[in-house]
């Protein structure tokens, strides 16, 4: 007796039936993504105090940050690109093709995409996934050339991509233009520390600690008047019964992710405490 035998009535033995089921699955996934984007826009996720739709998906549906982010990114793209949305919902474009096409959804392409998405979708409908990648690459190349003709940028844009994995370690990559790179280099040089002959950290570790100090200093000292959201403080929720122990249990309120006891202890050393009775 195997698992397949246990679920024989639900297993599609015919390859054509399986293909139809897969298309229907992806159609429903597109609708789910659109629903997620709608709930994010309406703020419905906050009814129980959750701070973002991404956090709600992680908390209530037990999604990883990566899966939640993928679902929301797809929903946002489809919500802004109605021709792609129709193609995803009617099954004429696969979920993988939509994932590739999402690269056309950058804000700088919005005007060009609104004018050309109908033709692009019709082209992609006839292509396999490898041809889709090449077609989208070609579209982006032409769009970039058109943007360069209209208003060539004086400097390359600054880009930063980062995320926290399940082991609570944040990874990322960045690309900075000359001015931004100069400022970062100067800030690291200013913030970096050295313990003299007792120093055991590598250069990379010392630079990582310097970046931590820079971020912490900014959060504690900026007034935020010029920004739409002023959230300079790291806010965590901790069980009062664990606060005075060696293993305090804390949760980052912004991300709804649990904090390690060591990280929680660090913030509890110098903080403001508000008592909440539940």
C-alpha cells in the first residue's frame, strides 16, 4: 500500500487531465494573488493588529517571507497590468510566464507598458518559457533604449535588495552610484571600530558592525519630518514572565518575526517598556 494507493480516487492518471488541472491551479493562484493585493490596499490585514499583509500571510497562513513576498508581488503586478491579469486568469499565460513578465512592472516602465502590454501579451501567448524569457529581455532592452532617448539619467540609480531568511540572518546585495558609494565608504570609515591588539574580528565583521551602528544611530536621531512614515524605533513585544530570565521571548512588532533571546536581551538593556494587559 502506497500514498498513491491511499489517494487513488484523487490522482489524475491521464496526462491531459493533469495538464488541465495544472492550468486551473495556476488560474486560481492568479485570482488569489489579486485578492491578496486588494486586501493589502484596503488595509484589511490590520484588523487584528498585524502591521502588513506580508506579516499577515506569514502569521495566519504560515508562509515563508519569500512565498508571501512572491504572492504579493504577483498580485500588485496583475492589479496594475490588466491585460496580463486577464491572460493569467483565463490561463492563456502560465504562472511562470507571469513571473518573468513581472520584470516589466518597474515604475520606470509604467507608461511604456500601458501602451504596449496588449501586444506583448499576444506575443507571449504563443511562446514557451525559454522564448518568453528572451522576449521579455528584448522588450526591456528596447524600453531602456527608449527611456535613454527621452531623458538619459545623469547617474545610475541606487539599488538595494535584502531579506531575512528563516535562520534570522539578513542577506542582500546593493549597487550604488559614485556619490552614494562615496557616502557609504565615508560612513563606514567613520563608524568602524578596532579593539587594538585584542581585536579578533575580521575586516568584514568590523564593517558589518559599523553598518549596524550607522543604522541604529540614524533610527535614534532622525526626526522623520520629510518622510511619510516616522518609525525610528525598533518595537518588540515580550512576555513579561520571561523578561527577567536569561532567555527572554520577544517578537519584532514590525515584521511579526520571533527574535532570538540574545537579540531580545540586547534591546531590553536600553529601552522604554510599556505594559500591555491581555
